[in-house]
C-alpha cells in the first residue's frame, strides 16, 4: 500500500513538473537569443541556423511526447493504482500530449519558414550575381566598341 502511495506521489510530481512547461508549449520555442537571431538574420546561413534551432527544439519536444504517451499508457493500464485520481491523470496527460504535438508543429513551421527565407535569399544573391556578370560583360563590350 505504501509503495502505491509513493508511486502515485512521484507521478503527480512528474505531472506537475511537466505542466509547467505545457503552458508555453503550444508556441514555437522562443527565447531572447533566438528571437534576436531571427530578427537579425540577413544571410541564408543565418536563416539556416535559426531553422536548425527550431528543428532541434521540435526533436526535443517529440521526445517529451513519446514520454508522455508512455505515461498515459501506464495510467490507462494501471488506473487501479491511482483510484480517484486516475481519470484526472489521464486527462492531464492527454492534454499535455496535444500541447506538445502542437508545439512540435509550430516549431516545424517556423523552421520551414526560415528555410524558405534562406532559399529566397540564395536565389536573390544568385540573380544579383548574374546581373553583375551581365553588367560587367556589357561595359566590356562598350569599351571594345568605343576603341
């Protein structure tokens, strides 16, 4: 009986700890450093780095999703261990899984957005490089015809 109470208490502590993260989980990972990096990104490499950051954050949250799904399965299979709290634990864990999955999607979308910005910058850079070559060829031809 004592071990059941201890296990239930530890599970509740784990749940409460994970709930503190879930409040911000539905949005892409955002901290002052990444926000500044995203706002100051001017080169394709900058945007690629920001995209990689969001992809790594999504991978970490995916791991949390897997962990919460395992915990949910445990609550469903062993609900008799938690008596009246079993349904609460299950519903809280289900909500966490939903929030984490939304956060994964938000981070993936943010990463895709930055990858797209990087691609546009690369295309613009390539087009401006071709324009400079054309301008240089045109001025060289003008020099030849003037002589």
